[in-house]
C-alpha cells in the first residue's frame, strides 16, 4: 500500500480544480496551450496551505497542477519547474509553462497575478567637477555625506570587474553591519573578489537559460564577472574611487571618480548575450532588498506596459516600500516623443545630457569645407596633409559575388556588403543604423578602407556620439552627412571627392552645455500622462568610466586593444550619476524617504545652460522642453538643502493606482496589499499624487471656445531647518490661468507639512482650431521661495484634439 503525504492529496485536488479551469481556457484557445514561455507569478504569501512545508513546495505543486490540467506530460526540467522564487521585494515565483497553463494558474487559489516575462536591453573624469562635486576642498554634499560611506548601491547590470582600481578598498572602514549579502563565486570571480568596497556580488541566469537554453560558457561566464563592460562602467560612475591618471586612448585625461566615492557596491548580474530577462531582474530586486542595499541603479529598459504587467515596476515598488531609492534609465529611444521607459512614479527616471567637454574630429573636404564631427579614435593617424578619396558606401555596393550587395546594406556598411576593390585606400561615408557604430568601422577596416565618416540620418538629427573606433573615423550630423553625399555625388573621375579627418583631442569649457542628448528618450509618459517623465536629466553623453581589462574599447570581438577606462554614451550612463547622488543625499539625510530624495533632486534641478539660455535639444538645436528634460538637469549642491520636499508614502501610490482605474487585483499584483479605492476616487484624480511636478492633459471639446479645468493638491514638508515663510511665484503656461491657494506657506518648525491647491484652466481659441489627433503642449512653473531656498515644480498642460 502506498501512503500519500498530505500535500500530495492537496496537489491532486489542485489538479482536479485546475483541469476544470483549463477546460474553460481550452474553449478560448487551442488545447496544448501553444509554445511555452516564462511567466512571473505573484501570490498571496499568507494563502499557502499549511500542508506544504515551504512556499517552494506550494509553488511546485500549483505549477505541476496547471501543466497537468493543460494536458502536458508533467515532466519537470532539471532542477524542478521553478525558475526563481521571490520573497522580499515580491512574493511569488517564475516558471515556464504554456499560455493555457498560465491561464489555468491565474485562477488558482492564492494566485494574485500571472505576468508574461519580457526581455530588456541595456539602455568619469569630468562629470563630478561639472556637477560641482570637488574632492579638494570637499564640496558640502561630499563632506556632509562622508562621500557616501556605509551606503550600499546595487548595480543591476552585466556584472563587474572586481580587480579594477576604481573598486579598491584602501581607506574604507569595515563593511556596514547592516549588510546581509553574499559574494557568489564562479569562473573568474573567486570568493576573494569582494572587499570593503565591493561588498557583494550575485548573478541570475535561470530566466535567461530557461528561454535561451544552457549558457555557452565559452562565450559567457557563469559568475558576476563582467565580460561586456557596461556594468563595470555604470558601477564606477555611481561609486568609483578616485583614480589617477585616467583616460581613454589619451582622451579625457584626469582624475576619475564616481558620484559617491566611498559608498559600497553590490553587483547583481542579470544581463547576458541574449538580453536581460524579467524573471532574473526581479530576482535581483528580491535579493537586493534582502541583502540590505540603500539604492538600486538599473540601466536597463524595454517596452512600456501597465504597471501590473511590468516586472521592473513591480520589483521597484517592493524596493521603494523597503526604503530603497530606485534610479532607472529613461531609455535611448530619442529624439522621438513617447519613447521614455521605466515610467512608474516610484522610480527616478533619468534622461541624458551633455557636459562642457567635447572630442572634436572634423572632416576637411577637398573643396575647403570643414564639417564638425566627434571621435575618440586613438590609433595610427591618417597621413598628415594628405587628402584621401571619399566614397559613399551606398553608391559602391559589394562585389558581384556578394549576396549582400544591395545598396541599402552597403550604405549601412553591414558585414559583407562592401567591395574591397572599391574601398581599398579610401575614406568611406556610412549611414548610421542597423549595426553598431563601431561594427561599421570594423567592416570598413576589413574591406581595406583607411577611414570612415559615420553620417546621421534625418531621425538622428545633429546628435553626435564619440566612439573608440578601430580605424580613423568620426561621426557627423544629418546636415553634414547630406553635404558629404552631395559633394561625393558631384565628383567625377577627373575631379574625385577628397577629404581627411582632423582629430583635435579633448576640448573643455564647451558652450552651450548641458544640452539634451539626441538619443535621450522623451515624454510624455505613455502609461500615466499625469506623471511627467523623464523626471530629470544627468550627464550621459561621452562619459569616461572604468572598463574591464578583457574587453576592447570598441566592444566588438575583433578589437584587441585594452584600456582601463572607456568613453560611452547613453541614459545608462546618466542613471548611475543620479544613483550615486541619491546615496550621498541618503547619507546626509538618513531619515528621508525615497520620494523625498527624488523630490530634492527634481525641485532643485536647473533648465539653463552655461550660455544663460534654456537648454537646447542636441538633435535640432532648438530650445528643449519639459518632455525632453523633465524637471531639468540635476544640481547636487542645491539638492543637499532643498528647503521643501514633496513626500509620498506607499499608501499614496495605492491611491494613485486606484485613480488610474486599476482593479483591486491589478493593484495587489504591484503592491502586495488589499486596496479599498472608494476613498481614493472620491478624493481626486491620478494627478493628485504628491509628485514634484504637475501635469494636466485635456481633450479639446467642440465649440466656439473650450475651457478645460483641473486642480492639483500638494503637501510640502519643511526640511530647511526651522521657521520659514515661503511665497509662491507662478509662470503660467501660455494660454492658461494658474492660481495657487494659499500663496504663502508659513512653517513653524522643521518637518512640518502644509498643503496647497493649484488650479489650472486652459483654453483653445477658435482662431487656433486644432487638427484632429494633434496636440499642443505648454509648460510653466510654480516656484516657492523663502529668500534662501528656491523650490521649483514644472507645470505642463497638454491639449489633445479628438481623432475625429
């Protein structure tokens, strides 16, 4: 006789129940459920039946029951059916199953949400000085925060190079007693890799391997070791130690340092050759919360989906609830609108700007024109004084035998698209797009070209990124690219187009600066337009930071050069600037919440450049707006003493989600708590979240004159040090009336909270009737001042015309 354990009996009952549910699902979809994929499952942790000794036993039982109800073979993969289990930032698990099994599982007792996994992708010597963080004498923020000592920043990325000089621990005190993490060893990452600076390291690959198959360990390393470079770079921006000398191939010479040089680092490797998988990212969030980090820095992005389907938003909420600041990159989808990612209001969403440093590499043409370009090429130079023949790659194509000889492939300088006979000894003009910028140079180099000019397309505009090319090469804007093509097209055999590239090294004190980087993703917020995103911008264009010794600076396999530092661009580089600054603020103000820290960074941000004008958009040269830079460019010195902050509690976020018309089930999927939305919906709208910016969206109605009104309620907390009286100043968006009541806030003590109301009325005049589907965006600002502090909040009003 076979005795069954109690939880086996429960499992059989679950199979019966879920089989009935699956029968309903089968009438909607096909039996068999389709191709398997990974799903992330949130559960009610208190719903675990007592017959299961652990949550993992319960999770395995419900997954097997769901698979059996779907008609699956019930064979578990090696190691069991679960990919990850979560218990800190999130309660639940991830597992691979068919869509039909997932639908069945969604109806199982205790299951709150079943979310399909998505794959995400990866979105210095000058930036500390540009931001005013001087080490000698130390700036107030560095001094008051002790350079971020004893704060732990989690870098969720491609791992880290532990032996780099940026991560030495000389002069640091003991590892903070609150730290509960581990130093996971593996190939190239022995247990001794961690120290008092790099206090912990983990890697998460189960989600990646569940989808992509077992890792190719000849191409990747099953450890926290960084074989890509991105994670090492971002980690040193956030908290790298002072290193001198530092440069990339002779460019940007100086002292390298992160934002919080004495803060501790913990590396969480989640990104692999195949991408960054949601189940692994969520596992990193879960571990970071349990380990005791203070800040999470995430330079990873993807598509925007509702928050209850967004694993990053869900993991970030759990971290924020634990008092952890989460800083995330806005994405590199600019300059188009509606491209911003990582838009949940409990995260700091960081766009990218430039610094006052440039690496000019101009193109001198045979007709006397000089076209501006940028590059950090550091190899053998072109022959001085010699003019080389210029050819447009799209006009020469490949060899007759090449299958990739179409003009489009050649114009992009794709692998195998160029005819060596037509390229040898010449400088090629390649169009930007499809393959990486450095890869194009490698294609030209292998085909025998002596140099390359990388020309922007219309979409890229005038935004330029300096790269460590493998041959003499430079990048030019769209207008210069068009001039180049016309110059080449007008040439003849008797009078060929000629030119050369003039590399001018490193220039400092560039004007205007900062500018909004062309690639930096733009608003409005596609998920909740009531929340202005990005929140702010930080240096992200041509940033020098640490680089692994085993990876070439061009980031391509053929690059055998080695450098201790590298220059990269992206919102991936901007994000860790804010992560490090958040650590400094948290060290200086340990009682501040994540929302208070973000508020301090936002309300003290500036929108003027060093030419005393409003920041411009690099892609067009036109004045940038709030959808480009959010609250403005981060100003860490002012953020140290913001005067007022707009604080937000987890319960406030729940009310926000209620006013987003999320169901209680949707809200539980994010927050792990029951939500009673009746009070929240009576109290107002989603725009009443106590956010440091104010955003209103109206749909213009038909009629001679359409008036649109709304109001915002905000509560300011005094952190300025005692009694103070703040007075309001309003710069109303064009065509809008803005009133503030009361117009004066009299604080009697530090920590006191006072509320006020902002009423906004917008109008569309008949003479300015809008085209169907079009929109008008107008921006202004509300500024509170007590004579010592200036607390600025952006006001943005969007008026949309109906589609018909």
